[in-house]
């Protein structure tokens, strides 16, 4: 089996709640997503998705995915998409860095591998644990009362894990954490995610101000060193996210006892092949994980579901269903939320059938 064509489709994904806001005044109303299609000489095709959270969150941007595919694609034409380690090795030699560009190709090749083997991707990633996986709901940054009011609505949809977007004015963030925590019930979990938005002294002050609240503190500051300093001054469970972009940093964080939970994103690490390696390393080191991606629709959610569902339950802190946030569906067969949980497809590959009428004409074709 050989790769004969790589195509990319641009799809806009508006939000049900109109705007998604997080630290530093950042916001997005419409997500620019790239659907990657890999065609083979046997007639099998696989699909992946890459959707950066705007150009100002991580070192990634939507048009960069499509430009990168034009550069990278010619180097892997003729290769076997099922030889995933070899494929990733070749992509890394052909294009230094830019893991988010490689992610869509890698996911699509896992889809092909699953179809070829007549197995769901989660079984190829290690096996299916349990019937469903827990989801979290991100609470977009608003006033304390508005954010607290949303908890009841999200709980009615089955969510029991809430990721509170903070990283703004310290006094307001303290009020946000207190207001939302007052709405929690037994079994709920609350994460205050600053997305690098606090200065170190602010983060320490906030953590001490809410020290009697059951809350996880996620990525308070921009640098690893600042986060570690905050970690050493708070009793709260601690999550690292944006800083974890390589195996070196992951191992350093474990050695420094810098975190209790790590947030791993598929496109940030370069696809399912690399994140599986990181996931398995975390399991061996006893570190719980949030497994997700930067954003996306049905295809990204399918990939997330297979990754999460193939993770031992005790090490899966939570995951997410991005397709429930957006108004456009790009594929049939994608996981759907039920009672705050979702399940990976039982069908071969990712188990999705892209809606080609929604995808339209490709904006990039390499053959």
C-alpha cells in the first residue's frame, strides 16, 4: 500500500455560544479547521483534522497547516501509510519542527491502518478500557456570576468536570473560582485553567486565596520555571499544559515533581503516534492525563475519543468533545456526548464518514 495523494480542506467551525474567551483577552468566534485526506493506491482513504486555537495560543496557525502540507507532502508520496514510526521519522527529517503540520497526516494514516486491519483505532492504540470516558466542559471567561450560572446547565447535560477559564485580573479570578466552586456537587471536579495568563506572584496569591477550595490549578504562568515556583507554594493538585511540548520537558517535569496531571494535545506533539508514546510514558510513570487537542470538530473528536478510550481508566483524568461546541458537522459516525461521557467508535479506523459536501473542494492537493 502506498500514499498516492494528500489533500486538505478548509472548514469554518462557528460556536454555539458565539465566542470562546480565555486569558489575556484572547477570543475566537469561528475556528479555522483543516481536514487532511490521505488517499492510497488500494482505494483506502484516511482523514485527520488540525484546528489551532487561533494563531496566538500555541506556535501554530491555521494557514500554516496548509502551507506545511505543500512542503511536506511530496516527501511521503509512495510511502506505506501503515508504517507509522517510519512515516513519522521521515516527516521529521523532511520538515524540522512544526509538529501540528504533521498531525493531520499521522491521524489519517492511523485511520487507514485501522481500516486495513478491520480494527478500531483505539484497539490499535492499546485496547479499549471501559464503555465510555469522562468529558470536561470548558467555561469561557466571563463574570463570576455568569460563569457560575453555566455550571447548572452543563451539569444537566451530564458534565461533572469543569475547566474554568481564568488568567485575568487576580481579584476577579479569585471571585470566579469561589463562585463556580459554590455550585459544585459531590463528585464534581473543578480546574482553574489560567492558560499562562498569571504573573508568578499573582498566581501564588490566587492559589493561597482559594487554598480551602477543592480546585486543580492548571498552567498558571508562561514559563516552566514560573509554574514550578508556584507549584512549590500551593497544596492544590497541579496541571501542566502549554509547557509540555516534548518528551524532554515531560521527563523533566516528572523529575521535578512539577505536576500531578498533564494535559497532552494531539497536534502539539505531532499526531497519534507521538502522543501514544507520551501517553504510555505517563502511564509507566503514574501520571494522570487530560487527553485532547487544541480544538476541532467531528474528526478531531473521533481521534481524541480513540486515544482516550485506549488509556487505562485510572490515568485518564478527563477528555473533551469539541464537536459539541461547534455548529457545523463535518462527518457522520463521530462520537456524541451522552450524560457527560463519550465512546470511541466500534467501526474500523476512526469510524467516521466525512461529509464531502460540507468539506467542499480541496484547497491543497499533493500528488
